[in-house]
C-alpha cells in the first residue's frame, strides 16, 4: 500500500451559491439542488473504497459528507482545519464584485479585513495536507475530504505548485471531485 488516494470534494449547492454571495464561514445549509448533487456524487462513489471521511464542520459540507457516506457507513471526522476561508468583511457580499475576484489571487494576496488573506489560508491547507499524508500514508488507501471552494483551490496548488503571475483563477464547481495520489 504505497500509494494513497485523496478524494477532495466541494460541498453541494446552497441558496447563496445561486445568489452569487460569498459564504465563507457563514453556516449555510444545502438547498434541494445541493442535496441532489451530493446524491449523484454518492452514487458515483458507491463502489469506491474509502477508509476515512473528513469533513468541514460547516453544515453544507457535513451534509454533503453524510449523503456520500450513506454507501460507506464510516464515522465522519469533523475537522476545523478543512473549514472554508474566513472572508471577513466580504461574507455575504456578491462574489462577482471586482474586489472579491482580487482576494482569490494567491499572487496578489490582498488583505481581508477581519478575515484571512489567500496565503495565510493556503498555508493552513498545506499544513493540514502534510499532517494527513504523514499520519495516514502507508496505513490507508483512500481518504475523502469534504470541504469548500477555497480548500480545493489550495489543494490544487499543494499538488501542482503555487500559481505565478499572470494567475488564472480556477473556478470550483459545487460537488466537484478532485483526486490526487500521494
């Protein structure tokens, strides 16, 4: 068991996704479409061997993890280290504003009042991934992590390298599943 697989999922859709509002740490529930997205992903992963499920404590991620887990019946580990980025003063704001686009860029690292800048959040994600890999590699085959858009973006940078200028912002879809081998 030399290779370990990490399956990293963004939660299903919420009403704030439809309204194009930045949720960040705001604890929003999945809407009906988000529940259906999670069920589709559950069915896609039904034959996937999963040893461990780790979820963000926010309702939208936890519910997504619970739905996926219906075919696996594992204990879900709730871990604050996979929570969404604290968007401070931008919580609840339209996420198509130019400033919101600016705070997505790693290379610009725009400060976020009462929140986390991109580099601070990314360091937190990198530290978590280092911890999980060090703790479980060689012991388990597959870990499912259910989190949020900024987490998936940062995980992509962890495995594929930090962005350089000019940077292209990766758009993360609801219930997007990214797979990495370590």
